[in-house]
C-alpha cells in the first residue's frame, strides 16, 4: 500500500535518501544506516517506514543462518524509489533553491 500524502522532508530524510541512493541496488540494514549517517535508530527507522509506505524501499528478513545473532531486517530501494529518491535529493539540494527565495532572504 502506497501513501498518497506529501513527503515530509527533514535533514535525516535527506541523509538517508543520499545513503540509500549511494548503495546502487544493494540491500542494507537499519543499524548499518545509523552507523553510516550518524543518525539515531528512532530517526532512521521512522524514515525507512515512511519510504516503505511510499513504495520507495522494500524490506525483508535476512535468511543467512550462518551468521551469529538475531536476524536483520534488510532494506532495498525499489525501481520507483530509485527515481523518487534522486528527485527528492535534487529538489532539496542547496543549489536548487529558487532565486526568488534567495532575494527574499537577502532583503531581510
């Protein structure tokens, strides 16, 4: 089920989007994302949950029984997510700020 609501964009959202797009189709797990982005698990898992709701990532349980420890929930960017995440990053990069907003900010 895909959410139809607007995407809430925060700094953690953009950090996670950048990290996921850098993986180029490789799966990762939540605590790995925490370590690579220096974000807390509360931020990471809530963003991953939203991304999954939008259909941008899919998650599944690790099936590697040879590794010790608890199973990990793995996340992988979907084809829809690949496009959407790149667009999200492009729209919110500092270079993309419209000139009108810059002029208003300078006038203050």
